[in-house]
C-alpha cells in the first residue's frame, strides 16, 4: 500500500446516524492521539527521559459548521450519562494510482462546547463545536478497524489493526 500523494476529496459528519452535515460542515479536526508520558531523571543520569505507555490523553473532536443547525445545537448541555454518536467520513484519492480509500471515525461523546462566530453583514457564519467525554472511539480505514477504544471495557482493544490488552480485559471484566 503506497502512502504518497493522497488527497482528500470530500468529508462529512453524521450525528446520531440521522443528520448528515455534508452541506453545512466547513472543518472537521479528528482527535489527537497523544500518549501520557512522565518525565524522569534517574539519579545517575545527566538527562531526563520520558516514560511512555502510561495511557492516552482524553480525546476531543472539533468541527465547524457554516450554518445554524438546531439538530446539532440542541445536543449541548444534555443530562449526565447521555452521549451521542458522531461519525466522520472522508474520501481519500491516491494521486499515484487513482485508488479510492474511505477513512472513518466513530465516537460516542458529549457536545461540550459551542462557540458562535462573530456576526458580520454579508458573511456566512456558524458555530465551532467540540465533542469531549468520549467513551468510545473507533477509527477505520477501508472498512478495517485501525484503532478502537472503549472506556467501559477497559480501554484499547485494537491498535494499529492488531488486537491488544486481551489479558487485562480478561482479568478486569470476566
């Protein structure tokens, strides 16, 4: 699989599998996957090292709509325990061979922030949105699960297309 010159030819965001924002969405920023690390300077060393593998920082997904969409705005401030499904999809085309690839991300979280743009005459305005408190995260590439996280099942169960943490889930949840 070649990785050179892949370009995005379109993207959208679905909310609760019923609202397609393809004609409203301006930007979609996928969650940053960032490991938690701790700096440590051993007593006999001149340099600190970072200890990795301590987990992953909380995920958030950001998007901007150029519209005033009550179906989306109404998801803010819901009662505790309610999380909504958000599915982002993008079509990627290889400039090298013309092959098409679908990159999909599914999250279940809470719409935690809505920031309105400054209103200006003659300008299309909308809202910046941020989804936080993500308990479920799945990233697929061409229909294959690349990464999957489920908070209620103990964390990661697939990373880089490979099953992980089977022993931990067996110990904690069997």
